[in-house]
C-alpha cells in the first residue's frame, strides 16, 4: 500500500483518512492550516504526523489527496508542486466534484499522475462512521492511470466508480448540489414554516423528517418521476391556490414553491394529467 498524505484535514479529509487507514493504507501525514486542527485529525485517524506545511507533508506520501475548497486547490497545488523537482511515482488527487484534474498540472509536469476523486456524499463531522463511504459513488477523472489507482481505492472503500470527463463535471456537480444542498435548503424552509405554528426544530423534525425519509425510500424503490405525489400531479388547483395564498407571507419560500411546482407540472403532463387541469395550474403558478 502506498503511503497517504491528506492535505486539508477538514470533515472530508479526516473521514477519508480514517477510512483509508482502516482499509490498510498507511496515513503518513495530515496538513491543516492550524496545528490544532491537524492534531485533531491525526488523533481521529489514529496515525500520521500533524503538520501545517502542505509541501513538507506531501513529500511524505506517494498517494496525496488535496481535500480543499474548490477555489484554493489550484493555488495550494501549485505551491506544493513547486516544493519538489520530481514527483514521479506519486499520484495526486483533489476531491472537488467540479474542478477538473488538470488544475493539478504542475504536479503532472514534474512526473506525477493526477486525478480528481469525488465521493458523492456529505460529511457532517470529522468523526462520521466509516460506513459513510460504503455503497456510494465516487466520480473519478484524470490521467489514464487513475482508472487503476483510483478504481482500486474505491473498491477497497466499498464504493462504486463513475468515470467522468472534465466537461462532464459541472453538470454532475450541479446535480449533486441539488440533491444534497437543495434538499437541506428545502427542509430549512419547511422547518421555518412550522416555526410560525410554534413548533421548535425538534418538533418540526418529528413532522417532516419521517415524511422526507419515506419519500427518499420511495425514490429509491422506483425513481423520482414515479415517486412524486401531491397536489400538482393530482391536478388539485384548489390546494395549490391555498398554498400560494398562505405563502405570500413568506416570499422567499413562495418563489421556491412556484419553481418546484412548475417542474412538477412536467411530470404531471407526462403522467397524463388532463390538459384543462394543466392549464389551470399554469395560470396559478404564473401569478406575481
């Protein structure tokens, strides 16, 4: 197994380091902006040296993961790559779902294999259970050698590989953002509506989370189109009208509701909703 270095020991970096260590990959070092954060990550991983200099840390590994925010990967990568004349025999990944592997070109120019390695998962904390990687999809893109190295890592983590091109990544990442961040925003909006009824977050969660979890299970069993229920696909214009009336007191949520209802109309049409009901719903949703 190649020694692993994690540059950016945040939630993803630490969880990935823990999972790799558990699957037999020795973690040589973790680099974070502060020594306190690096030490915390090393403690959770159970091995490695805590460091604050990413270039010195990277020199310790043959498998290097840059688990960094999208807008700093290129700059940090350039500075780290400049720390050695020869990166031959090393594979350098970044974990962005959006950025192409080519932003690691300074490593490639010095002999490294480069790739992107994005787990389609959210990480609530550095101590998330290792099972968080099991069964998920990892989007890989980069040099041809990444198919061997990256594919082997994904299999050891219990995941599945989705091979992408650089041009595929923005659309892929937008889809992931809608499914993850968009869902969270929707739930926040729904929680806020129930707060107007006096429900605290715990009580709102008792109402909404089983509903959301049941919906996700329905999507898993079929697909989003067949799992969709509610007044729009039923053609219940009266219910939609009442929703729009009450949501005028919540203009931000009203905008979200209208946008989602218009999207649901496409499914309603495909599922055979009569034209008259479709027209009635369109008129309602067109309102200012």
